[in-house]
């Protein structure tokens, strides 16, 4: 069975084609700058990566270009596009109505549309991708996998905010949670690696990419999560502030004269590592700047680690027990230095870092980074959201 996985942003279409007999990736790539005059298609297949300028005035045109390259005589991996058995779409927000991967029909499309307000940047783009895929291949089943889905099991005392109840009942203000496909994937993988049943594992999963989030997992189910109504809450991120006192907004509105739009941009795009370091949103740049003596970069890194330690501590308290802390995402999977600081910051919980294991855990490798006698093990588990979506799609297409 071949499954095509799509992740549509407002101006990009990322894709991977899986052969599900062995879960290998046959081809992957991205169309960037969809909608502009100079769109770019980057395509990797058969060990080759090619880049070409393309004309992609909209998502439909971009999707058609991808299907064309998949059957191209030189760059392609399929004889015919009809070899694709199912298409899986990453969708940001399912609101409270949909929390399971599902076959896309008009009802599902309506729910994605209803949640445009809660996911204004992503849901419209996700729906464009779905419509483009349906238009290009009308007879192939399409599946939606929601980033919010894994968090449907959060209890009300974890997902409600202490604000007037009508904000929830009338305006749907609550914690939804994001990066769910990643947290779900690493939860299952960690259970497997720890020799536990997926429904019995207790974990704290920490996704550290450009966006950063943390989930408390009890008996394989999410019971708390750091992101909230939007992906702005919680840990410090590349450009997002994470937690702040909401009154900072009133203050910066009245004293700093910032408009709502400016506050939104400041907290989402100009804060986090970028805002504090003044250097970059990219962890590698911040690490290099701190190494070179930049004090603002060093402070940004200390704040980043401190916030992670505080969240792990609070999630440790609410879990019945904790089998492991799991680190994933670009930073969690690759940065020996950041992991080393995290390990040191968790010493009070009985974490004993193993620097040799940490140093040897390089890109793509799963394994513990603590000693065998560490009371609380810390593991690195590379995430694979696309594969999770491909598996979900296969199950639904097969009707298992
Ligand atoms: P996204 O959240 O967009 O999927 P990733 O999960 O790829 O992003 O994570 C991107 C982050 O990972 C960036 O901050 C990048 O600097 C960081 N990163 C990637 N490789 C390394 C590395 N070797 N050392 C430190 N940070 C790294």
C-alpha cells in the first residue's frame, strides 16, 4: 500500500510518499512560496534532491506539480498516480468535535472550517490542501489527522482556564494542545523501547523544535499539556514567548501603545529565543553566540532550560508515576549541550545524566541519556509525525 502524506501551510506544501509494506519513504519534498511568482519545488527521491522554479499560483497548482513529479520519467517513483491508495493530511485544529484521525467527508471539512478562528494560519491552508488533493485524485480516500487530537483525554481541571465559564461555553476558550501527532508517536515508540504496553506507560514527553511543548502522559493518555488555546502558551520557543502574565498585554497596550496586532506579532514572532537573545530563533545560532560570550544569548538559554525544568517538575507531581522523560524535536534530538543542561536541571528528581550516552545519541538515534541507576530515566526518541499520519491513513483506508 502507498500512502501520500501532506502538510499544507499558507504558502507551502510539504509531502512524503510512503511504501507501507516496509514504511520506507519513496519520495519527499516541498513546494515553497505557493501563490508567489517564484515558487520552488524541492524533491528528493532515489537518493537525489532536485530544486526547480515552478509556477504555483495556488495550492491546487502546487499539488498538481507534486503529482506530476511523482510520475516523472527521471525523478518519479510511480508509474501512475493511481498507485496511491490513500492521502493523509496534517490538520491543526479539530476543536472539540473531532479528536480521532478520520476519513474526510463534507462534515469533516465543515469542522475544519468551523475552526478557522482557532487556527487562523493553519486550518484554511490545511483545507486548501485537502481540496487540492481531492480535485487532483477524486477517487482516493483522504484522511485528516489533527494536531489537537491526542489531547482529547485531558480532564476538565487541566483543560479549563480559571476565567468566566461563559468564555468556555460560548466562545470555546480552553486548552486544546498542539504537536499531538508528535507526542502520540513518541509515546508509542517510548513504550515499545521501555518494554511497556502502550496503555500502561507514564511519561513526560518534551517536543523541542521551533515550537516547544510538553505533555504529561498517564497510562498512555495525555492528561496535561503546555500549549493552550493556541500554540503560544507554555515553554519558551524559537520566536514565541510561552507563558507570561496576561497583564503584560494590558501594560504594553496602555504604556507601550502597542495595538492588538502588534502584541500578537510580538509574542508569536519576536519573542522566545529570538526576543531575549536578540540573535536568532535558531538554537544553533544561540548556542554559538553564547559560546562566543554573548550574554543575552546565554540568558535566553538559561531561561529556556529553566522553563523546561519547571514544567517537568510540575508534571512529575501530577502523574501517578513516571517511567521516563522523553526528549524529541530538532533540539531534543540533536543538541548534546541543551540535553546536558536539561539533565543537570532535573537532578532533584533523581536524574543522573550519562554524558557518554548523551554524546553518542546523534541525529535519528533513540536511546537513554541517563545512567542505568538514574531514578528517573531520560530518553531521546526521534519523532516522525509523517509516519504516524501514514499509519493512521493506512488503518482508515483499509477499514481495519
Ligand atoms: P520544527 O519545529 O519547525 O519542525 P525542528 O523540529 O526541525 O523544527 O527543530 C528546529 C530547531 O532544532 C531549531 O532551533 C534548530 O536550531 C534546532 N536544531 C537542529 N539541529 C540542531 C543541533 N545540531 N544543535 C542544536 N539545535 C539544533
